[in-house]
C-alpha cells in the first residue's frame, strides 16, 4: 500500500497497514537551533518539511503551486525605503508593508511584517483591481504544467492543491482590504463584499477547471486564518449569509469533479464555525490549535465520521519533559487514530523553544502508535 492509497483509506475511515506520518513544519529559528543541537546542516531541506520528510523519515506530501492570489502580470516586491534593518515595500499582492530585512532574507522571521496600506478601499478600487484576475488562468499554472501532469498522475505520494496560503474567501478579502477595513465592511457594506465573493467563486471555478480535469489530487486546501485565540472574526450569522453560498458553489464544483476531501486551514478557535463549514461542503479542518480551544478528541466525539481532522498535537507540550509529551501524544493521537479520518501533526509550525531531543522523542512516540 502506497501513501496515496493509505491517505484515501484513512480519510474514508477504512483499514490501512499503517497510518500517515507527516508534519506541517518548523520556524527558521527552530532549524538553526536543531542544527546547533546535532542535525547535519542542510539535512532539513525545507522548513515546511511535510514536503521533504527525509531527515525525520516523514511521509511526503506535496502541493501544486498555482498562483491564485497574485495580480497578473505578476510583480516582484518593490522596495520603497530602507532604514537600518527595516524596509518599506510593496509586496507581490500590492500591499504596502514594513518589515525587518534580515528575517525575510533568511526565509521566515519570528515576527510578521506590518501592513501599512491595502490596494482596495472601495468599489472603484475593486472595479480596477479585479482586472488583474480575469483571463490569466493559464499563466497561473507552473510553467512545466504539461510535463508535470504526467509526473503527478504516476506518483505514489500525497498531493494537494493549491499551495498553502493561496485560496480562500475570507483570506482573499483580508489581503485585499486589510483586517480593519474588512471588519467594518462586513457590517457596513455587505453588498460590496458579496460582489467580491461572487467574483471569487467564478474566478476559482475557472482557474481550477484545468487542474480537476487533468490531475487526481488527494485533497483540496483552503487557507482562511479567520480566528484568534478566542473566537472567529466572522460570526456564524454572517458566515451563513455572506460566505456559505459561495463556499457551496465552489465546493459543489470540486465534488462534481471527483474531489472528496476538502480541508480548511484556519488558526485560532473556529469551534463556532465547524458545523457551518460542514454544511458548506468542507469536510476537514486543520491545524486545530490546542491553546485556542481546538481539541481533536472532542471534535471527533461531537462530529464523528462527518469531520476529517489534521493537526491537533499541542506544540507547547513539546517544550516540556518526556512525561508531558507522552501524555499529549497518548491523548491526542492514541485516543482517536484507530477510528480513521485523522492525520496527526503538531498544531502549527514547531517553535524554536522546542529542543531537538524533545521533537525526536515525540516523533518516536508517534511512530510507535502509527506503525510502520
């Protein structure tokens, strides 16, 4: 049984010879620490290492990198001003931002860039901006798409689409308008928001037609990040009115084209929205952040086999001693793994305060439970 077969069996709550062992990734600073603690330099080839699991013997997942969010013609970052170790720049999405130079050059900073301005503030901005997304569908696929299709259809590893961070309804609006501006418009100008969401549903369907026609993927991946530690940024009432009709339309398209597993990635506490995601046609969630109140064991009890789960292992527990790690692994993974429908991973990127020996101990415990 190869990993494609294992994944599909697990997500169908069917028996397997062993369970999938993958992880989301680590911070750049975590990589630095682990190399100081014994990992050969260069052995971790990608900090988002579910794409390359060689060093920790993880099961490989890969994605199809379709440029969904970027306005076309594509643009590079434009630096406006540099002061000491900081710069002000226009990013590839058209946002004006400020950030620390060294962090970005090293791949991933421990802090986030600060957004100063967003490209869309009103309908006139949107009428102009949306032109960047019309009729450029083929340009958004990998340059070697024709050759890549043949390779992907002969693979034995797990593949999802599109790449992390690329497709979503709330996340697209936030990138376009900004968190504060969007928060106001969700209440003050719902007609404008619905116009953009309708456009996005049409755009996503047209963009994904070639993908679903040519490649059989394991799952489709939404990126939303629509909650903080306490609550979603969108109320259930607002979700149902504004977002659900557009999710349903796009998800119906995916299912009609053979995609059974549709996963939404959102940090924070999305408990109030889980049943609505299911109603909208999304049947899986990740990363299930423990410290935001997400508990895969409780979710399984509440939703049963209707909900697929990914993530859910508390990254904070990996900072502690062996006993704490054992308790976490046994509770989160040992309690529900045999039910199926669950790919256990740490509940976000592993932070730099986790020692290498702790992570290796966690991986060893996990392998004992998962088999293989």
